C-alpha cells in the first residue's frame, strides 16, 4: 500500500476569539480561524502584490480547552495538524462542504505577559472523526497529554527559548 501524508503547518493571526463548545458526550471542541499573509512581485516587474488567506481551525479535547483559555483575537499562533473535509446537509436540505485544519499542536507566539506558553500533544484520543490521536513528541521535555494539568494553564511549560519551527 502506498504511503500518503496529510500535514499542515501554519503561522498566522486569529481573526476572531475562539468558539469553545462541548459534544453531547462532554468532549471539548474549540474552533477559530487564522489569517496568513503572503506577498510577491510579478515576474513582469509589476507592482508588489499581497494576499491574505483564511483558515478554519479545530482543536479537540485538552488542546481545545487550552486554546479556549489562551487564545484571543489578534494573537499570533503556530498550529500543526491535518486537513479534513466534512460534508453535511443544511436545514434546507442542501449539501454543504467545508475544509478545516484539525490541529494536534499549537504554540502561542505572542502573549500579553511576555511569556509564550506552549500547548503541545494535547490532541487526545477520542474518536470524533475529527479528533487526532496524540502525536509522538520529538523533544523529550514536552508534556504528555496525560501529564498536563487540564485546568491550570499557568503550569504549562514555557519552552519559548527552545521553539524549533521547521523552516
């Protein structure tokens, strides 16, 4: 069987405050959107162009709770996850479709207090057809989902000096 890859890494700014909700079974889900910007100069020597792209982001379980507590409109974040497309029928019976990034890692790149807390490997393993399994950590100092406190955000380890963004 051929291998495939579905991996998304984005750095952008939140366009709105996160929307925190809970499923009927009690699992947390947090959704927000981020804007990424790009600029280029056309090869014909024209004027510099700029464009913003908007991405719908979804977090599940403990990572959702952390996102709901830490993130606010305008914050710069790094998110990592996978693309997922969902289909459903609206109230009028019309088919609807959306593509979103289901994240398993989020790092707040700016904060109001000068400390940049990190939320990593909080994906959980509940199967909601959108919830990812927790990924293996490449750094040994990252907290595991079962070790991380669920209601004390101040206890999240500050690794801002060792952030290793892969580009």
